[in-house]
C-alpha cells in the first residue's frame, strides 16, 4: 500500500510548478514603470483686471490637463512668483513661467538658478508677459535659455487678431491652423541668425497694431519699418534648442495668453501643452496632447479675486 507521501508527491510537484509560474507572472507587472517627467509651473502674482493675466488659474488649468492626459508627466504649480524654497524644482524636467515680466519678473533674482537649470538640460518655457525681461544680462540669459525675449524699445505689445498657418513640427501635431484675438507681442529679440530657434506662430500684424505713439512697449522706428514698410511677418511663438556643449535642453516662448478665456480654445491650448511636453523631453503624441475642452466651470476655477 502506498504511503501518504507517495500519494501526494505528484500533487506536491504540480503545486510547486504552479507556484513558480505564478511568481513569474506576478513579477512582470512589477517591472520598473516609465519614470514621469516633472513639470514645474511658476505662476506670478495677481495682475491686471478680471480674466486677464490669470497666472494662477492658467497654470493650474494647464497642469491639470497634463496630469490627466495619460502621458508620463507630473505637473505641479507654485504660485505668487518664484518659490521661497527651490526644492520644488528637484528632479524637474521642465519649468514653465507664466507671470508679469520686466523688472518685476520672478526670474530677475534667479538668473543664476536658470543658468544652472539650463546647464543641466532642464527645459524652460515662458508664457505671455513672462517673455519680457530687461535687456542686458537678463535678456542674454533668455536668449541662451529660450531663444528670444521681449526687449523694450524694440518689441511691442498690442492686442490684435492673428491668423496662423502652422509649420510642421513636433509641437504642432494635432493642432489646426487657427486665429485668435490676443495681446500678441511681436518684433521679439532673437538669437543672432535665429540659431537653434524655430518659429511656430507667425503672421503679419495689421497697421492698426502700431497706431499708438512710440514708447517702450507701444512702438519704435525699427518695428514700424519692419511691419509697415518691409511687411515682415512676425513670430509670436517659437521653440528653441540649446547646444549640447552647454548642456542641451529646449525652450519656448509663447506671446499670447493675456486673456484667460483663450485657454478654452482647443488649438491654442493644445499648442501650449505640446510645447511644454516637448521641452520636458517627451515625444509629443501624433495627435497632440490629449486635452478635452475645459468646461465653463473649470475655466472659472482658481481665478484671482481681483475685486470680483
């Protein structure tokens, strides 16, 4: 008569094989997931009237759409200007600044930090007024990091209806030709020879955009000659790549974004999101970043009070 051990030995072997297979099957889902790219938005302080320069709401809207896009990104937002604690930038693949500019630009006292980020290959992007910084050392840092900037007494800031035909580029994937009324800055200061800079949004501004008297933001002989006499189309969004010898990395400047409502326009919003993903070093999906049209409720979320 067989012993109990003899009876159960085939069963024990089968159980052992099954356990080994189960261990193998379970191990595969635990493979190292694709690391998420950290994107840090720096939202400037409240500015202008309701619905204009909504830095906080704009950053939070774009960050939320990125986090819900299904792409391997993790977007965070710091508000009221440059954060007191720079540790929020630890591990960042990209930094996007949406704020007022000029002498009060959040990066004015952080130029050394921007240089370090750029040297480490971190992507840097600026939305609307954040493309303006004083010429000289600050302007040179922007030329190096994002490829261009708004220079006073050279660039202008009128509101006008622009109509864009898009070039083929990773950041234009899934975006259709579009037109929008915004405060599209133009006649920007770019790197000499546009080295490493690719224009994305370009149009010839109407003569009415130069109807104001000359001033630091309003007009100057150079821009009048370029637009009114030579009829030179103006670039109001661009992307750039930095030389590998200086750390590589990417940047962009987007001159629109004065009116918060324009983030509800699918093509304008997707274009900005594509650019953010691109400077973070990710491949832009062939149909662009998935971005459902924000509801009116979502557009109203996180707005600054501004006397509302």
